[in-house]
C-alpha cells in the first residue's frame, strides 16, 4: 500500500505518545539521579557540565566508583537471570527475534542510571529500546504482518530518539537511513508522524529544550577549504577508534568478575575526571566547550584522549550506552585542535565552528549515518542550514578515505 491506512496512523500516534512519555520519564529520572549523586541545588537551570565542574574531584571519583559497582552488579544480574537481550536493529530486521520486555526495561533504566552517575556513554539507546519494547508488545496484540511490524518498530525506536533529544527531523532521517532503509512516501510519512508526535508530547511535558545554544557565525571560502582538507584526517581517527575497540577485551557478561572489572574501569575513569571532569556523561559537556571555543588546544588534546580512553574502559567493563554524543565530542575536540593548528599557518577559521563540523563528520562516519549526522547537529543547535555546505564537504572528503580504510583493515 502506497499510503498509510487510518489504522496504521492511529498505531503510529499511539507509539509516538508512548515514546514521548518514555522520554519525559527518562529525562526526569536522569536529572534526579544527578541531583543526588553530585549534590547540586536543583534551583534554576544548570548544565551537567557545570555540575561536575563545581563538585570536588574526590566526589567525582567516589561517584564513579559507585557507578562501577552499579554497572558491574546490574549487568551481571541482567545477563545471568534475565532473558537474552535483543537490540532494536535485530528486532527490526529479524521477525523471529522479539525484545524481552522486562529485561529490556531494566537494561535501559540501568543505562540511564549509570550515565547519570557519569558513565561516558550516550543516553539515546535507552529511550529507543524502551519505545521499541512497548511497540513490540502492542504489535503482538495488533497482529500485523512482517512488513508492517518492521515499519512500526522502526518508527517507535526513532520516536524514542526524537523524544530524548528534541530532534524530530533528524530522528525521521535516522529512522529511514539506519532502520527502515526505505525512502518511500509511506515510510517517510510514518516516521514523520511517530517522531512528530513524540516531540509534541515531550515539549508539552517538559518544554522545548535546546541542546546547544550557540551564537550564529558566518563562514568563508577558507573554512570550506579547511573542511575539505581535514575530512580524511577525521576518517583516520574514526578508524583508529574502531580498531581500539577491538583491542580492549570485554568483560565476561555473566561472570562475577564483571563487578570487579567494572569497579576498576570506572575508578580509572573517575581518576581521569579529577583533571578532566567533562569526560563524564554522554559528551555534551565537552561539546559545550569545543563548540564555544572555551578551551585551549592543550586542554582539548587532553579531553580528546581522556574521553577516548573513558569510552573504551566503560565498554570493557561491560557497560551499555549510546555512541552518538560521545562520537560528537571526539569529533568536536579533533575539529577544534585541527582548526587551532591550521590558524598558526593559514588564514583564520573559527575553531568553534570547526569543532561543530568535526563533530558532525565524526558522528556520520562512526555511526554510519552521514545524512542523520548533518541534520542532527543543525537541529540540536538550530544553526542556519548554510552549515550543511561545510559539513557536506567534510563528509564528502572523509567518506572515501573511511571506506578505503574500513575495507583494508576489515572493520
């Protein structure tokens, strides 16, 4: 069928509402945990970056040690006593693989809990998984065919992303580019309806939040040249990061050793946070620094290396979480560093805007979603669409290098 049936429209609206409510609950839950963990006053607007920078280094270390115990114990229990976890991608593409409802809910809540305590991974996977788990339950009641099931599950997961980051358009593109992988009128309409509904629910519940409030800045031809030149460098960095993920062993997921490994890994992250507090959380804190050019290149290099290692340690410890914002932070820091280096020898480019383009490019390569990455950064900051040009140029020069290295090293 080319168009959406009225029954399908109703189903998508229901799934969008569920995703929106899920987003609200998870956001509030995360802020409550951060409030008690880091002991800040809830009065007024305060960012997570300001929270972790304000508290003492020793408190950061203590909270991360607690995070390690929670992560190690929590996922050991889930893997030992819960049903086998099924990812959203697997559930979408394999009709015979169903997401275990209770296990998925516990798994996702644990992600948000550990990220609130400072885990360096992203928070976007949890709302996608919970939304998809609820969708799977309802789909079983609705008795839809395999094609319809794939559409509804994908849209529910995309709506979860829209809810947690307040990015309806980027979430539509994400749904089409990475889950449905179909750009028909019917698929686009379905994704728009689900993601739009979820965003409306969140905005009604907790307001129209902006992820990155940045000053609008112009760019010139020099900036485009810079973007074209640094694209391959960013691609090499992404490949090195992917290679490093394979070097670090993962903890035994159903072994009691996981608890000890997680404690050691998160303690190491806590020690790094004593000097680089912005590595804690999903990466938004670091992005706020790089996008506004609030740090020098030395601190940027330190943050880049510390965040890289922190993500590796968290994954080695058996922790779960998203990769969207961590990838953005790595790309943002790299873009900032390369721009500062460029400015020593060539006509000036704005380091903050270079960080912005670097973040979009790194994200597009690392998560294999270049279209989503370009739109996601613009929607998170509500920058002018003019910035699609330098982002596209950087992606255009980075993708051939990335694909060549990916094939050469079988990543």
